[in-house]
C-alpha cells in the first residue's frame, strides 16, 4: 500500500540541521578518536586550515593549539576575520574570503563549509577576531548563536581564536589521541617551513620541509641512500628507498592538505619516476621493480583544487590552474629535470638505486611461479566463502567515502568468528577466520607470504599483493582472546604486518579489538567491564551480590551480546610505531633469537594478575 505524499512531507533544513543530520557528508566518518581520520580530527583540521592559509598569505608565523580533555583552542596571529563578518563566516553557508582568488590563490578550503561544520557539530563553539585595535567574539551552541560581543578597543594581538567542544551527541565517548594530533601538526610545519606550531607547550618547527618528513618516518640506518630533496615554485619532492620494506610508501599533499588516498598528483609522480629512471639508466625496467621499497613525499600547489569529497583525501583535479600546464605535465617535467640532474651529480646514489632495482627484479622472477600457485590454491580454498565473510560495501557500493567505514576483523577459531559474523554490521564489517597460530615471519622473505596458506589468504582478502593503495578495508582489527594464546596470535599478526606491510601500521589501519573481561549483572542492570578496576566499580554500583561472569574467550560471548562490543561502543586500540625505534631493531628484539635478552626483559617487567588486582583495590578504597 502506497503512503501519502503531501506538502507536509516536504521539509527544509537550515544549515546547522543539515550538517547535524548528515555529518558524514562534511567530515567523513564520526568515530571516537581511535582512528586518525575520525571526525574530531577533521574538525581540528578545518579550524587549523584557516590559520595555515593566513600564514601562507604572509600573516602570522605562530599558531597555538591547546587540547585539554575535550576542549580545543586554536589561536593564530594572522589578519583576523573582518570584524563585521565574524558571525557570518562561521554560521552562513557559502560565506568566506576564499572565493576571492586574489586573497587566497592556493588555499586548502574553498567551499566555505569547514568552520560551519565545526560550529554545528560542537556543543560549544566560540570565535574571536582581533584586528585594527578592536575585537568581536561570538558564542554558539550546536550552531545556534547565543552571544555576540564587540569591543571598540583591545590590546590583544591581531588574529583569530577558536574554541570548541565536539558534541557528545554526535561523537560518542571520544577522546583526542596525542599521536594523531602530533602527526597532523607536524605535517603542517613540514609543508610550511618557518611556521611554528605550539601544541600544549611543545613547539613544532621544520627547516627542511618534506626532507624532515621522510627523516621522521624512516630511520637513517634504514634508508638505502640519503634523502633526495627537490624543490620548485609550486612543487616539492623527497625520495629515498627502504632497505627492508617491501612495498611502496607515499605521503602526498595538495595546498597543505594530506591526500591520504592519493589522486592525480600522486599518480603523475609515480609515472614520472618510472619514466625518469628508465631514461637515466637507458633500461626498460619493470614498473614494480623501480617502485618497490620506495618511500617518497610530494607536495604541490594548485589553484582551486577539486577533491573527491569534503574531507579532501583524494585530488581529482587534472589542471594546475591559471596558465599552468596540467598536473601530469607539470610533475613530469619537474621530475625529469630535477631527478635526472641529481642522479647524474650523485653517482653513489645512482649505483645504489640501480642495485636495488636489479635485486627487486630477481626477487620478482623468483616469486612469479610461487605467486601463480598461491593464486590457484586460494581459489581452491574458496576464500570468499570459507575464510572471508565479506561486507556488502564490496558487493556493489563503490562510493569511496564508504571505504572509510569498512572494517575487517581477523579472528581465531570457528566459535569466535561465528559470534562476530552473526553480530556484525553486514554493510560495513567483514570477518576473516584464522586456522591456528600464524607463523613467526620475522627474518623471512616475501616468498613465505605465498607459501604459507594463512598469510597468502589474508593478503588476498586485504587485496594488498601489489600495493596498499588497493586495500579493501580501511580498518583492520585483530580480534583475539584476552589470554596467553590470544596475545601470542596478536603478536604474530603484528609481526607479519611489520615485516611485509609496515605502511599499513604507519598509516593507521591496524587496531586491536578490546572486549570485556567480565559481565556484572543483577535483575535490573548489566555492566560489561574491561578491567579488574571496572569490575570492582560495577560491583559497588550494583550492590548486593551481583552475578559475575569471567569471559575466557570470544567464543563464550553470545552474538546478542557481541553486537554491543563491535557497534557504536566499539573499543579499538590503534597499533602505533615508536618513531625512536626502528622496525628491524624492534622485531629482532621481540621476535628474534635473542632469548637471554628477552628473558631478562620479561623478568624485569613481570607483573602478576594478583599485583594488579591489589593495586586497583587500593585505588578504589
């Protein structure tokens, strides 16, 4: 039976209602702060982009950022928002100074949406502009103006100050992670040498731009040769190769925006690299052999860039703007001249690069037969029916933004994978089931990835054989039991990713699923506890003698209960790398054969469960 369709069904939303009803259109996914692309970091970035644009235009060399709990403050010393437009700029769609390309020729944000989204999605938002000895401030609640104040005279330095609290109604149980904020701020200073950002009292500054970025991402001892650093008027490039990493790693930027999903500029860079190297050595080397193990960064500036989404993670523009050539031609010409000249002037680097290419060629040929057999074996296993329960995003919905929501749970055993499979969101969550403990892959070559059935099938499920650009899931979640065997499997999987696909961890795709250790309940209420401390608090809250269940494994948690732990309230711990410790050094210590050193480390750091319980009981008391 058809429903009535009348004038009453037609509704017009104002700007803030639309943003709050469809936040994903403006900031991508929401999240709780456990992922670098969660909405709270997009809000911070949107505010910072305006301050960066001021610096680019020559106004203000310092930006101050403070994050205390959930309160964020960003203060720049730029020109300040024109005083008569302070409220409009943060609350009227399609209002801003960046439509005038004379004022902001190569700006990050051009559509006048950014700060409006921050305003609408914040429970508290305050903007203050100081200029010409005067000040205007305005306070909002979820986009609604509550207070406006104008001062005819002020001694405050010129510039803009924005304070906001992301709304707990939109972002559930969120928290800002220092590591993600630090990476965001470091990218800004790499791309703007001379700019100082002060975050909670700590200064970030870069003199060498993208060269510093690469140096911060790959230790000197892991670099095949010193970083090649090339600069032009609207382009900057840094290149080296890893001695141990197998796949490619790129950091790409457009007008200061970190394009994590690449785009036309990154594709042009890869194409230009191949062409330049082939012509320099006068050899028609295989594309994959040239790019294997590369670690590179590229930044370009274009007029009025077109991105494929509001979150600006992939460049769609093919033109530089104005009277400039296309993005492809510009990058091709630049790299051909600059990189070719560099290799001619640095013979040692040129020799090391050629040896690396030839080594990659030998390894590729050695693996060719094994790869073919591995693909046949994967087909026989019927990966997508038995090992992998895929999500529907990959069954027809090809919108790139939906990729941000996709998750693959890697589980152990049939019971655990069965529980997750029955309770998951079939639209966005997939499950890969392991069979037993994976192999310790430390020190092994890429050959083992194809020879070992579990590794081969996992690689196929993730679709990362050729490049992680083809990664099928944005979030890879290790979901193992919270016992010794589960911890061991977790460690072996992390070793696998570090050994063969470290960029998955560097780019923030790998997580550990936290599941409750205890269930405390009475007839009226059930509380799930993730630690002994939470259990003790739950007992005190429920009083009396509540029923306490200790979950020994994921398989013991029913699907009806499991959906709470992988839904809105999912707890994920991101796997992060310590930049001070190289991957090789770390793997050698934890997964190598240095038994006595590791044994001493374990003894020195051993804490029994009883010790932990006693400490927590003291804290509660």
